């Protein structure tokens, strides 16, 4: 009889312990299940019209979901994408288990109004070496500016107010072009080297024989640099622009018997070993603007 009473007490005690443990677990679970413990996110918070907004919830105690996007649309999945059709500021609201709520603020912009930050950094696109009096084109690379101010370095006033400009330099030299815009604190910069033109030198008051001697010595110097394997592009385009008016087919006579156009001659010269340019004679065109023929005397090093 005593054993039966003890058995009943043990059973009753066990039931009571189970009830207490269950209550404790329920209390802990209830304390953990709160809005503060929601693990959810939406991104990006700044989007353009018709771009995708991503939403995701990974809350451990979530059983059901409702995403309200603030534009009349909703979703009941744990994750997905949403697109807004009208710009504005929206509050995206997530409700979990019909009880716990979290909110996210999203700004939606027109596509035409959003410019990536890196695309707003303006640069100047243009040549870095050119000839005196040559018509040059410079343009703005980048978006976001409305007002433009250009300075080309030959004077102290603004030369143009357009996003692209055409300009020619009156004097040879090294110049820094400045571009001021309404969306930059400091101007964009572009360096350019202006070489003296053949025409400008020919029109000077120097004795014509001395002028031609200077040209021929200069032409000879740069041909020798090509023959020695030094910076082909620089010396090639220097001669091409300054003397030949960009005519790569100008005639080169070599040692009085061989003929090449300028391009073929220079390409061959850079691979012909131990060449010495001994003498150069130039012949201008009828207008005295460009060199049309160059007589070259060359030999091999002994």
C-alpha cells in the first residue's frame, strides 16, 4: 500500500516537472520570438523605376510571411524580387506569423535621373600631341554636367561653353587644358604638346637657306632615332605631322636609286641594323605647305 502511495507521488512529481519544463521552454521561445529577432533584409535601398528590389527573410521561428511593398503589391514567400513602377519613397513591411513586424525604407528614382557616381567624374578626350594651326577636337567624357567652361592655356578667358569644342593653337609649346563644370569642385585637366608647323617656320623672316638646313637636320635627327630603335611612334608621327602633312605616302629616295613611301621606309628602317643617316634633302610642294619628297643618303656602320 505504501509502495502504491510512493508510486503515485513519483508520477505526480514527474508530471509537475514536465509541466514546469514545458512552461519554461514556452517562455524562452516566446521571449525569443519577437520583432527584434527577425532576420530579414531588402536591397538595394535606392533603386530605379523597373529595377529589381531583392527581399529575403531567414528568421528561425518564421512559419508564414507577408511582404507589403507600399505600392499595393505584396508577396507571401520568404524571398523574391519586386519592381516598382512609380518613383517615390516607400515603406516595405514584413509580417511574420501574422504577429511580428519589421519595416524597411526604400527610395525609387526615375532611370534617367540616376547616374552612377563613377560616370559623373568628367574627363577630357583629345589628342596629346598636335601641330600648330591644326584643327583639334576635344570632348567631355562623363555625365551629369550642364554647364561647361573651357580654357586652352593661350589666354586668360574662357574659350568655349560647350561639352565638345574645336580649337587650334597659334603658338607651339606645352599647354594644359582646363574644363570647369557645374558638378565638379576643381577642373579636369588635359596636357597637350603643340609642335611648330612647317608653314609657320617657312613664313618666318629667317634666311630661307638656313630654314631649310634646320628642317633637313631635324628630319635627319628623327630618322636616325628610328634607325637606332628609339621610340618609333614618337619620331615617326613627329615627322609625319610636322613636315609631311600626315601623308604616309610621301616619296623617300634612298641613295639616289631606291624609292619607298614614308611609311614603308620607316618600318623597314627600324629593323635594318647599323644604318647611319648621312644626309637629308627636302623638297616642298608648290604651296610651300608640306614636304613632298625627301632625298636620303645612308650607309652602314663599318
